[in-house]
């Protein structure tokens, strides 16, 4: 599904309503623009089915600046130290 800017704002508003009512929300996105309207409590980066990083908006900023190459590099380093990783 593709959303224009107005659609992203509308969806963000609905998510904020759920959050203000105490409902937990799991938002999976490859579209960081929605994060202009919703500030996540936690950001989790998955790579090849594994959680490889957990943090806050600094992870979103890093991905926006560097892409995902750093994730691949960190996985390669981990694999050298832990062959079962």
C-alpha cells in the first residue's frame, strides 16, 4: 500500500489515538517519514530474521545517513567471533 503525505499524517493520527488510549502498537515500516509524526519508544533493526540493533531514533538517523551497510559489517564481525551467529 502506498500513502501520500496526507495519508501518512492520517495514519499517524490514528496511531497516536491508539497510543493515548494505552494501546500498544507495533509499527513495521521501511518508510521513515511516518516517524516525523510519531516518536517510537524503541527502534529495532531486523536483518535476515534476527534482531541486530535496538535503540531509539538514533538508529533511524543512522540508517537514513548510512543505509544498512553498517548492519552487514557488524554481522560479519560478530560471525568471525561467534561462528554460530
